[in-house]
């Protein structure tokens, strides 16, 4: 098995590690206990509305487009933490939504769960924390404070990509 192979000098890795080592584009990963599908979808919609040729891999169904799509620009991924592989991600940008202890079947303690996110933060080039973003001056036509924070994180990605606030606001109005 794997132990014997490792003892003989084989490099043991995961498909995520291989993916990150071979992926030629910038990766924007969206994680958190909740809101990953929604935030990922909104990022893709806004960037596409701004004229970017985005590619994506989103685990949940949004009804807006297929769960995966190809392009030539950045890759937006829904980064699930449930099995701990989030620690293996090395994204250019990591968007972190609200965190609550989850997946006790894999993470035996809250400390272990939150450490997974800390490891992902350390591996990221830039971290956008939806809970820390300034909400003043932003009005999103979505229900719930959590969705307004997710929307704010999505527009923050577009702003960090160099789009003007005016252009981002116009694009966002068409996407929510």
C-alpha cells in the first residue's frame, strides 16, 4: 500500500497538490462554513459581466450556469473544507466566508477544524475575509446579512482585480 511505497521512496501526494502544481492560471478559492456556492457564483457572474473570460469549478448547483466552465482567465473554485484538503490549496486569492465548527466526522475538534482554514490562509497570496470587509456605502438587493457579506466579498474580488467601483457596482446590479 501507500506506507510501503513511501518507505521505498515514493512521493505520496494528492490530486489537489498535483492540480495546483500544474494549473497555469491564477486560482481564486472561496471557502467558509457557509456561502461558498453563492459567493463563487457571484464572483463568476460579476467578472463575466465585467468582460473577463473566467473559468470556474463550483461544487453546488446555482441554476445560473453549469458547475464548471472553461475560459482563459482566472479560475474560481469552491474550496470545500469537509475532508481537510483545503489545507493543500495554494490559491492566488482565498475568499473566506463565515466560519462555524462543522464536519465533526472528519475534524475531531474545533481547533483541528479552524487550523485547516489557518493553513489555507498561510498558503494564499491574498486573503479576503468577508466578515472583515467594510459594508458602509454598499447596498445589495439580497436577503440576509450573511448574503450581503457574501456579495461584498464577491465585489471585493472584482475591485482587487483592478475594476473601478463604478464598473463593479453596475455589473453587480445585473448579477444579484
